[in-house]
């Protein structure tokens, strides 16, 4: 005995626009990637290491005046 399956015909839903939303999304992504690559490739090519110019601190220490007594001209007496 054969079994007959009666499937109802597909009904188009009211929110289905035939995939136009998917197509619009793909177009937007392609445009976005194009703009990013248009600006990113030259920026990456011109990228250089970051240079930080921090001036060295100036340390000004006043030199102390040291009075050194002169050595005696006579030798010290020995015992």
C-alpha cells in the first residue's frame, strides 16, 4: 500500500522581501570595507615608530667651597 503525503504549498510570509535585506547588508559591508582599506593602507604604509621627546632635566648643583689648609713648610719634629 502506498502512503501519500499531502504537504501544503509554501506560503510567502508577509515580512519576507526575497532576501533584499541580506543584499543591502552585503552592499553596506563591501562599501565599509572599501572605505577602511582606502584609508587604512596608506596610513599603515606611512606608520613610523612613536617618538617621545622628553627633555632631560637640568640639574644645577652649586659647588661647595672647600678651604684646604696649606701644608706646613717645616717637617714635623720626630722624637
